[in-house]
C-alpha cells in the first residue's frame, strides 16, 4: 500500500489542471495536515489502507474535540469548518477510488 503522503501529493498535483483555485488547494493541504496530526495522536501508520469509515468517524470526532488553534486555547472549530474538512477527505477518497489507488470495500 502506498504511503498516504504520496497519494495526497498526486491528488494536489491533479487539482490545478482540473481548475481548482489556489485557495481550494491550500484548503486541501490544511485538511491533510490536520488529518496527519490526528493520525499521529492515535499512533496510526500513514497509509491509504486506513481510509476507512471507522477512521473517518474518528477524524470527525477529533475535529470537533480539538482546538482549531492551539495557541489560542480552547477555540473550537465551527460545524461548517468541520464539514469542510470532511468533504475534502471524501473528495480525496473518491479520487483515489476512481484512479484505482483504493479499492471499494463492499
């Protein structure tokens, strides 16, 4: 299984030719960064095989429970921000499936 960071780079490289704005690409990068922090906090290996419903549910909880900016104390992410990061991950997983990098589990 490929390392997650390699697949994220492929996805980000794919964004500009399909017309994604620089701001959208930056948002994807930030989502990936937060996801990696989540994986580090749970001790999980950063491979595409962990892109499961259970892990995504854990990530959703992490987004709701952790401060958006640690230096500001206990500032919580808004529901809109949380949903935006989850939408980014869903788009990434759909892309991986379409490109054959990730199998659909039935």
